[in-house]
């Protein structure tokens, strides 16, 4: 406690040498790996002193281009503090979020700082609509980071996860669209099509956004279709990816049934056969086909595909499927 108290004095000092402050913030970030965070959880006075010291140091060094070491370690501290439920509630504030986004804007090129900052924001979003409101307003910064670090697999994964968390708060969905968040998800899938974790997180965010009929970017979006289908073919063995992708396609086809093309039926047929025993895949596939069949012009397209007709005829007699899935197949 005494050592940490001394370090906080160094952090708050405007006269301290920058190299000394860099060493101090690094010590705080790694002190005993857990001692600092245990004290912060149990002693509110200690936590308040720590927060003021760290925020003050970050603020003082924002304009200094050579302060990356300070900002990186401060970001690490926030990512660790926000991962602990008790500390997350106490630390979540407009001041903290504002500083984190300023650091993101000033140090976009530093992947370590960006990663820690994104993890902090993601943790703060967990279970807090207040945090989602403030962070959602800054969606443009998240989209920018995704473009700058398009080759960084982990940053893409965390960014997609963060966009999904923000999109769960409905008012953020239009903001994400305007901030080109949908484009960011598409680019993330294309850049890391073989990485299952990136594809899963991007599709999860897509699924939330695709349910909103007000988002114009998702209407008649052929690029969206192509990307989802490409992800389907690459990860055809993963039931979770297939199920999520089918639900997205079902949402797309409910917005605009005319967007279906004959080649889009190929992955539906193949996945229904490959995952014949998976009730979730079958249910999602039936959603796609049912939404398409609701549009008269698609009936000829569906009816001409004998394999689809055969699969639909088999589904109602399958014991492992839900009644809802069987009803869709029958209808």
C-alpha cells in the first residue's frame, strides 16, 4: 500500500520526469499482478486516489507524441480493472470513456494500446446500458480503428465483439450504420475469412443489426449476401457459424425477398444435408426458405430445385426437430 501510494504521488506530479512516470505507471500496471486490484476492490479511498492519479497522468500526456508507454500501461490498467465486476461499476464514467477514446484517437497506430482500450470498452459495456449509450456515440472511432488495423486478427475480433455489444442497445444500431460499422464487419470477415473466432464475432454482430428493418445499408445489400455465403463455405463444418449465417440470410430475405438468387440456394441445400442431425441448422435453413417462399416470384425458383423439395418433405417426419421447424417446412 505504501509503495503504491508513493507511486501515485509520482503519477500526479506535474514536475516529475517523464521517464520516472513511465516506470511508475508500468509498476502500477504490473504490481504483484493482483495486489493493486485487490486493494482497489476493498478500499474505496485507495481506488479514488488511483483513478485520479491515472486519469491525471493520461490527460497531461495526451498531447505528447512520445507518451505512448504511459498511455499503453494506463490502458492495460483500465482493461484489468474493467474485467472485475466490482471495479467496473465504480470506474465506469464519462470521464474515463472520454480519456480512453482520446487515447485511441491520438495513438491509433499502437496496436497494444488500441487492444487494451478496446478490451476496456468491451468490459464496460457488459450489463450497462449507460455505458453502451456513451460508447455507442463514438462508434466512428471503432470503425476507424478497424480500418487502420485490418490485418490485426485480435483487434478485428474484439472490435466485432464490441460492435455486437453496442448493437444490443437498439438506439445504437443506426449510429453504427452511419459510422460505417457494417462495412467494418464485412471487411473483417473478408480479411480474416479463415479465422473462425473473427468470423463468429462478426456474424454475431451482423445478426443483431440485420434484424433492424430500418437500416438501409442492409437492404438489397448484395455484398452482405456474398460475404455471408463465402463465410458459410469456408466454415461449413461449424454448426454455430452455419446457424448464425442462415439467420442473417433469413433476416435479409425478410427485408427484401427479391434479393435471393439461384446460387444462394446451393449452400442452403449443402448445409441441410451436411448437418442433417443438427436441429438448429435445420430450423435456421427453414427460416431462409420460408421467408423466400413468401414472395411469389421466388416460388418458381424454389420449386425448380428438386433437392430442396425432397429435404422439406423429409423434415416433418424427423423426431429431433422442433415443431416450429416442422411447421415452417410444411408451410
